């Protein structure tokens, strides 16, 4: 099964609706910074950017549903 993000990226595919909630498979992504990270501040900044409310429209446009 393909994720919606992959399907939406295909210009030959038109998404006409979503599967019922009980048939959907949800993938949750997580992020973290290890204590030994060489660029810990850069990693924290990236995580902050990826989880900013302003990123939500980009995720939705690519077929992803922000969990926050």
C-alpha cells in the first residue's frame, strides 16, 4: 500500500476521497537529538521548523496530516 504523500506526488493520479478511518494505516514520525550530536543546535532548529504551525499547510499540500 502506498502512502497518500506518494500518491499525491504523482500527477497522473487524482485523489477523489479518503478511505474510512478504520481502514487507514497511520504512520507517525518522530524526531530527536542525541546527546552526542555534532550539530545539536542545528538539529533542534530543524525539528522546530518541521513542527512549526506554519509548516502545516505544506504537509497538507503533500498529503500528510500534521499530528499537532
